[in-house]
């Protein structure tokens, strides 16, 4: 028997399942390049695209305005008309050209920053994997047994710990647990 609340919960779950089909899970890297709105949470990539297209429009537009200003000044016999062409075509065109060039430069810097961020993320992931591999290698013997998982006792204690337990990590008098050690209570922290 279904209640209205259960029906609403089921329809909400079905809707969220339908909406999430084909979309990556939260935290996955694939979301940056796929889906309906790939730039939704990626502000740096959006900034780079806006700077690129603004520079791509303004730089050639400035060059066209300079050429039109030159053409107008060259084809008029009156000096006062030449001055207006020089100001409107030459200076406005130079301003648009320099602005477009600086926006291209900004897009290039945004791209460099995004690439540096991605390479730092990859380097950090690689270092974490390397640290995990080396720590595991340091805790295994030649026959492949994990030394940190072997049970030990500290001194003449009656509590059995893992070798990597935080309670006995500073101790030097660790002894492996043998079969003849009698009844030992397991540690409640490391649970060997």
C-alpha cells in the first residue's frame, strides 16, 4: 500500500534518476567537459573563453576601423574631414586593437593558469599514490606479509595491538604475539 508521501518520494527519486542519467557524479573530473552545462561551475574556463572571444572580435575590428579611417582620410580633399577620420578611425582603431590584444593576452594567461592548476592536481594525485605505495612497501616483508597488521604486545602487557597502533607507536619494546602468550585482550583502538 502506498501513501501520498511515498508516492511523492518515489516520483522525486525517479525524477532525480532521470536527471542524473548521463551526468557524472559529484567530484568526478568528467563533469568539466561533458553534460548540458560544462561551464556552470568552471569560472576560470568561462573567463578564458570570454576573454578569447572578446579579443578575437575587438582586434580585427580595430584593424578594420584603422583601414576605414585611412581610406576616408585619403579620399577627402578637405583637411577638417581628414582630422575627423584620423581621430575616429585611427585612434579608435588603435584603442580597439590594443584592447583586443590585451584580451588575447588575458585569455592566454587564464589558459596558463588553468593548465598549471590541472598539472598541480595531477602531481598531487601522483604524489599521494607514490606515498601510499612506499608506505605499503615499508610495512611488508619480503614474503609479502603486511608487517603493520601483525599483532604485538608492548613490554609485558596483556593487550594485543597492531604494530601501527597509535597507542604504542612511540614504544620500542614491542614483541610479536606468539601462540604461548596466553589470553590477551585486543586493543579497542586498533582492533587487531
